[in-house]
C-alpha cells in the first residue's frame, strides 16, 4: 500500500495534477482533489489481464498474430476510438500508414465544430495559464462548465494570487445558454453568477445578436427566451470594458445542427472585441485523449484525427471518413478499436471482424474476434497527454504494477507482425 501525491490526470481536459491517490496492489482510491470525472476514472476496477481470441484466453503473441492476420486480409481497415496517450497515438498512425487504414477519433464529431471554424477563418484563443493570471470576465456560452470541467473554477478562476489582478474575487462570471449545474462559479466572497438562460436552438441567434451589438450595430428591439435586448447590450458592454475577457465554450455541448457556424460567430466576436480591448476564446474539452489524438495526428500527417491512408498518403475529410458512416455503408471490413481510458467506451456492435485494444475491464455484448487488454496511461505506465489548450503535454506517472502492456507496445507488435 502506498499514498501518492501530486498525481496528474489524463482523464480531464484541464490537466489536473494535484490528486492524492492510495494504491493497494491493483486497487486505486482517490483520497483528495478528485472530481466527478477523475475519481471514477482512476477507481475503475482492473479486469481480465490475459488477451482473448474468440473469447478464449491466449498469449499476447497469439493475439497479436491473429490481429495481424485480420488486418492483412482486410481490403479497408477502420481504426476507431483513438483514445490513448502520445506514444499510443504515434504507434496507431504508423500502423494505419502501413495498413492503408482510415483513422477516426471517437470525439471527432464534437471536435469538428471547432476545427471547421479554425480552418475557415481562424481564431484568437488563450491558455489556461493566461486565464488563471489575467482573466477578469469569463463568459461561458452554451456550456455547463461544471459538468465539462468540475474543477475549472477552483483551479483557474478563484485561484490565489493571480499575477495581473489584485484579487481573483474581482472576477465576473456570466453564463449565456445552459445554466450551471452547481455553485462552483460563485465567488469566494459570495458574488453570484449572472445567467442568461436560453434553449440550445436559440443560441445561434443570440450569439449573432451579441456580436452585432459589439460591432456597434443599432438593434432597437429583440427578445427571446426572456432575454431582452437590454440584457445583451449590458453583456456586450461588459465585454468591451473588460481588461482581459475570456469567452469559453465546449463543442461537445453545442449539440445542434451546424453548430460550427455558431463557433465561428463566437470566434469572430472575440476578434471584434480585440479592436478595442483584450479578449480571447477558450474551447473546452480534451477529455480521454481527444486533444492528444488530434495533436499527434497533426504532427505526423498535417491533419487532425479523421484521415485515410488508403491512397498511400494521408487524406483528410472531416465528413467522408466518419467511422459510423463507413460502418453503416459497409465501406470497411475490419474495425480496430483503441481506447485506453474508459471501460464503458465500447466499439459499435457491428458484424465485421473486430479487434479491441482497450482498457482492462471492458465487457462486450458480442465478444470481439481479438481483445487485448492494455494498461491505462497515468496508472499502469508512464506517458504524455495533451491538455485542452494544446500547449502543455502532461507527464503521466506509473502508479501500480499490473503487468499490462501499453497500447504503443501492442500496436507496434501488430505493425511488426504485418
């Protein structure tokens, strides 16, 4: 039994690195600084350690051989999930390159809303360190921030001794859209969060009107969901008067048709504010390796993690290479599913041959052709994972001796067997 302090987490997007964890053999308990995301992720029980082929336990060598045989006979392989650490993703891209596979990250449909806006017109975004030290006004759009990042306020808004503010309690917080699910946004001195609630389907219109007001357009009358034009004018003025405003959103929470256009309006709104003050965007997310997948794929191919190697070179298409569509249209004949972090993140239950390289403890409705349980980065082996702002690679620790291989090791063995 051992107690470890200052443990970093690969599970939450904000790079929490102060967890206190008790390790007792294979059992892990979070003693302090956990949250609704990190605590259950660290405490997931370890399951079977031996690989299986058609439900029967085999050696790692036998499982790798069977996986390689399935991939070698495939006309078009799909590699899905893509939830792993930096080394795991590097090995995944290498395998896809050699096999001519399509790669699609499990969270890409949400990430796409940000990526399309970035690729079309660019954005002006900030980092968590800048938020922690400079932000005096936080506007959260269409997102329950406490659900997405439970410890965000504790670590980056109500932190002690910000570098460029006398006191973090001076900060103001405004929600536009979804209401907060808790009280984390309430300041330490009791200042309440300002909430302008609206339905998701009305958010694109509200954001567009807010941008028009910031640009000085004359709008005499407007009201929707109880939000009047005077409310939006007051918010526009707050943003103009802020010394360093931050506009935050989570692409996964903006779950409506053509949400990428709303993201684009948010990004343009931020640019407009920078003509007269300082303001930055902050796209939230990065849970369970989706930021890592896109970062590593971009290093190696120039594109985020929805890319095909079928033509012998990386080809990016954010719509054409969507995993679910490829499966529904029977355009692939083998699925390799990679997920290191969550035993509940199971592959689609389709009838094509299925290889799963996943966290120990997964239970399937239909047993995969090959299942190779792997260790979790930050628990069973060291590694690196990218924080949501994309500028910091968190150094993950090894907490226990489980005997499980890493995803990078397994995918490299399969690649070599090919």
